[in-house]
């Protein structure tokens, strides 16, 4: 006969075992939340500019193409002597110009026109001061073949790039295979230039509803800009340029004046006409006019105030304005309020 003490431990163990079956499991550490997907690459468009970058259907911008274009834009090896890049005349640190009346090019030669800014050039319908290129792609190779600018040939440039080891993989990443062609060089440079956007200026914020974005003087200048000074007859739209061509009389008194748009169209009315430059970021792009003949905004406004320089082909929109010194000061202060911000990386590449 068993004594009570002989089964108690077993009973107790059984009870403990049964109780243990219903005990809660130890809590497992919570699984980390799934990582957020990397943001899609895009060109950031600042306040004040429209969404259409006017990229052609056969050259949509991609990260790889823009990066290739950035390398090409800053590479002096595109020039015959290896001494001039796109950035030599269109420097991000100088408003994408070079702040010179005319630019030194191949072996120090100088042209006859001031370097226009690349800022917001994607919104311009025609490129160059005379509009001889319809797209950024068409513009990109012009300086390469110009004997005064880069002094090279397209074939020579392609041959040079083909000997540089870094470029084959970059072209493969951008275009799907490593073939280096003139067309692809142009497409890559144009893609980079489409990222050179400036907006979100004081004026942009003011127009978006921020009444405090501009000072009283800047607002007076804005009223003059679109009113008495009649600047918006030509400096219109989101880029403050109508992308049209006008004779202001600049340089027309020279013995052999630059005839501008006429060289492209052969149309008599286009003699001495040049493309309207943007007024955005205008404080960064001095000197002014197609020949860089006016060094300050004060000179520019004084020139317009007197009605330009009379000549046979003077645009009828150009006439004396009758602005007072106070109005001129207000107008210039407003134009300075058009300096914007560039949301995309536009400086030289950091890698090889």
C-alpha cells in the first residue's frame, strides 16, 4: 500500500505540467517595419515653373543620362586642345555664364557674343542669341565644332571619348550599350541642362499668395515692370522671355554690326534682332546684351529709358519710357527679386 507521500510529488509534477501547457508563450520581438521604398528619381521643378521640360520623346531624362551629361559638360577633353568645356563659358558659379563681355575659347580666341545663361533654357523655344538651334540637343554640339570655341570636330570628340575608360560604362548605363556617338553626347548634355532650373524667387512666392514675400519697393517695381516700363511686352511668361527676337539698336552703329537673327532667316526685318534673354537670376548673369556691352542693370534700364539706339530696323516696341530716377530704382529692386533657387544638383561631378 502506497503512502500519501509516495504519490504527491508525481501529482504535483502532473499538475505543474498541465498548468504549463496553458502558460503564455514568451513574447517574440516585433518584426521591423518594411523599409520604405527609395523615392523615384525625378527632376525637381521649383515654384514658378511649369511641369513640361520640353524633353523630346526620344530623349527622356534619366538619372544615368543626366549624370553622364554632367560629366561631359565639365570635361575639357571635348575641346581640341583640352582647354575648354561647356562650363568654361557657362559656369554654375557665375550664373551659368562667365560674367565676361565675350568668352575666350580655343587657344584664347574670343568670339563676338556674350555667353547666354543655361538657366531655365529648357523652356526656351530656340537656342543661341540668334535662335539657330531648335532644341538643347541641337545646341549641345555647336560649340564643339566652332573654331573659336572648342575648335574640334564631332568625329574628333567622339574618338577622344572612346579612348577614355570611364565613358564606356557611363554610356552603357545611360543608353543600354557602351557605344559613344555624337547624338548620344548631345542627348546627355541636353538632359543635364534640363536640370538647370531656378525658381521659388521672392516674386514666385508673392504670386503664389505670400503677400509678405516682396517689399513695398519690390511691389512698386513689379507694377512698373508690367505697366509704365512695358517690360512684359518682351520679358513675359514663366521665364520672363518671349523667346522672340528684337532689334534694340545694340551695336548697330558699328562699322560691321552683328546682324543677329538675320544670319539665320535672311529676312530683312530680322537685321540686328536677338533673342530676348530671361530676367530671372539677372543679377548673376552680367554683363548684359548680346555683346556684353552693358555692365550693370542701371545701364540696361537707362538704355531702355532713352528708347534704345535708333536704327532702320529698331523694334517698334522699343521707345522712350520717361521713367524717373525713383522709378528706375524701384524697377531694378524688383528685378533683383527674381533671383531664385536651384533645387537640383548642378555643380561639377564629384566622381571620376
